[in-house]
C-alpha cells in the first residue's frame, strides 16, 4: 500500500469521525455551529498573532542589518577615499 493511500485513508477517517461527532453531539445544532464558529475565530486570531510576531521579528532584523550594512559601506567609502587621496 502506498503512503499516499495511507494518508488519504487517515484523512478520510478523521473527516468521518468529525462528521459523526457533530451528528451525535448532545448539544443543539445551533450551539454546535456556534462552537465551531468560535473555534475558527480563535484559530484565526492565533494565526494572526503568530504572523504579526514573525513579521515584526523580520522587520526588526532587517532594520538592524540595514544599519550594519550602511555603517560598513560608509567605512568602505571612507577607506577608499583615503586611499585615493594618498595616491
């Protein structure tokens, strides 16, 4: 049996289990839908926070490296100017 078929079988089993769980849940359909909606909103909020954190981290690192590159470039230009003037 190929790995793809196994993965497909597992995913189908998960989907079937979730569907059966919703159908036999002791709660009313409206309450179940509300819970699902809230879980989705919570997941979206968590994802948004994680993405924001990653973007902030990248922005901070970029700003730091930009400053370092500028300093090195300025130092190189100064050194080159000094070399040219001593020729």
